[in-house]
C-alpha cells in the first residue's frame, strides 16, 4: 500500500479505536444504520470464540458462512486493509443476487472473486448454484483468507480454492489469462489501488472474459474507475441491475440513515473485447 493509502487507513483505525464508530456509514452504533438489503434469508447456527456460523438460503440450497468477531487489536487495525472483515457489504450481497439471477453466465466457466472479504459470498453462491468449471475465492487480507478457508472446509460439497491475492502485488502470482469471469464487490474506493485493479483484471481474464464489478458511487470513485476501465474494456454501466433491489432502494431513499452514494451499488460489466481484437489483428498480420 502506498504511503497516502496507509495513512488514510491508519486514520480510520484510530477513529475505530477512539470512538468505536461503525465504518459502514460513519455514524455511531446507537443510531439506526443501513447495512443490508436483506436479500438472503439467514439462520444463526452457532457462535464460537472467533465468530458466528450462519446458514444462508440460496434458492433451495443452503451455504454456511462464518462471520468473524471484529478484532480490535492495533495490528489488525493498522495492518493491511481490514474493511472486508467488518461486515458483508451491500455490494457483495447484490453481486451474489445478480449472479444467481444470471446463472447461465457461469456454466462451465472458471470464476475468480477478488477482494471478496471474509466470505466472498458472491463466489460462494456461484459455486453452489451456477455450475461453474472452477471457483477461486481471494482477498488481500490474511484474516479474510483464513476465514474463507474455514468456510470452504465447512461447505465440503463444493470444489473451491482460496488464495491470498493482492492486485497491488502483481509479481507474487502468475495467473495470466486464466479466468472467464472475475467478481469484485466494493473495491473501488482505494485511490492508490484503482490503476492496478484495472490492469490486473485485464491480465487475469482470458481473452473475451468478463468482470462483474459492483460498487456504490462513493464520491465519484466509481466513475473514476469506470473511466480507467474504458481504456482496456468494453464497459457497460447498469444503475438498475435488479428490480427487487431498486424497489428497496426507492423505499429507503428518504430515510436519514440511508445514503445512496455509499449504499446503493451500481454494476459495471467489463468485457475483454480489446484483448480479443488485439489478438485478432495480430493474427491477421501473420496470415
Ligand atoms: C469494502 S471491502 C469489500 C469486501 C467484500 N467484497 C464485501 O463487499 O463485503 C474491500 C476489500 O478489498 C480488499 N482489498 C483492498 N485492497 C486490496 C488489494 N490491493 N488486493 C486485494 N484485496 C484488496 C480488502 O481486504 C477488503 O476485503
């Protein structure tokens, strides 16, 4: 992480330590806050010293997820970005919903989720109901990845691999052109990470592959990313990606605890056509 990013994360860490604010929306825990569109029915299963297991209903099936107890040690709060260990953010549940409603996209395809936080819920439901060829769940935070491994072990009927992957550390792995689809939820607000994120999506996707990127606008950060992505991809921007979520959003929009800018996600569909065209034009050159 570059110095300015690390600095901002330290400020958030200090605020968490000092005031115990809720990072979802920056208001104190005593106020009503928005944290979910309650898309998935969940049942609490058991609590242990490290967190709580829930059964999440996905169509006629269930997947089990482990939500970690918040760790307030200085190490956690000042180390690599910890936002994926705070909650499942609305973008992640909306991306999971979009995947279920568009399950044909995934059939026999290799799927990776990046920056999926402690549950990678979207990637998990893809593995459960969308018949992919393979699913790899990743995050850059070691605690998130350890939790993902726990979840994968519990859902032993699913073939899923987990990996610590940071798009800002490209030299660590060589996974070029391996994935048909990459999922990414609420990862666009790290100013220093956006250019690397675009390059990495481009590098990791097979020619003609696509990335589904769900995120709230968060003070223009979404649009800044979209502009950058347009240099590499054919980009489709869906403000209304799902009627059910849109309806809930419209019901919530006048509530003082709900802020469209940080809560309501938009969807970007990035298609790797440029790579395909480049490949085609190179091929033409040689024949
Ligand atoms: C706001 S959280 C979103 C987590 C999850 N997708 C969700 O919506 O619930 C942002 C996630 O991005 C991850 N992240 C931040 N920078 C990263 C990087 N350079 N490489 C990989 N993951 C990163 C964090 O660890 C965190 O899990």
